[in-house]
C-alpha cells in the first residue's frame, strides 16, 4: 500500500472518532514506523485539546486501527494536538489560519529571500497571500505564493516577555482596618 493510500485509509477510520469527540482531524502523517494523528478543536474554539481528551482519542484510535489492521508490520501511534506554532501543509491548514502570523521557508531563493514572515491574508487550493513583516525591507508588501514554492510553513505565536525574577505581579495590599 502506498503512503498516500495508507494515510487515506487511516483518515477514513479516524475521522468518525474525531467527530464523536467534537474534534477536527487536523492531519495524518506516516514517517517511517510512526503514524502521527493530529487532532484539534474546531476553528474558532476558545481552548485547545485537553490531555484527557487526547488520551481517550489515542485509546479509541488504537483500538480501531487494531481491529481494521490497515498498517502492515509494526508502527508507533502518536496522537497529539498541533500546538501553538502549528505546521501548515495543506490548503485547509492555511485557510484555517487566515488572519494569523505565519513563517514561510521557500524552496528556492527569490529576490535574495528564502524566509518570509507576515500576516496570512488569503488561501485557496493553489496559492496563499501574505502581507510581509519580515524581511524588514519588504514590510507591508503583499506576496502571493504557490504551494509548490513553499518548502515549509508554520504559524507564529507571539510570546510575551517573561517577568524578571522576583518581579511577578504584586498582590494587592490588605485594606487597613479602622478602630482595631
């Protein structure tokens, strides 16, 4: 069985389990002997996938794969969420992340640039459009890229500054009690 046929079969088996758990099947990948199933909350949800939910999903998916036996030989099943900085591999991944900051590495150098960063404005089945913030010389420029020209891409999470040691948020002082 080819890798794409294997991924298609696993997707067909896992999608109903994800739907029953009110999750989206974000991705299925097979690398060597590792089958990665990535689950996410529906787009626009307030939170992420809990560890308890991932654990339950892993057990259910494992049982389904054991029963259907679509994978020849031994493999390791990994069930996870895509995380804060998630890989973008398919047009659906890009469409889901419109409005977010993305980092893109191109397959080839274009205009002396191989790495780009910016706000994802649009995505269709053939291209993505990004308003660049990096490199600084191209900031504000909108660039439309074919998926064929993208080597890899991911969302960028804006981490806030860490508080300095001993400088965390201060607790409010207790109110003075009169007449005590």
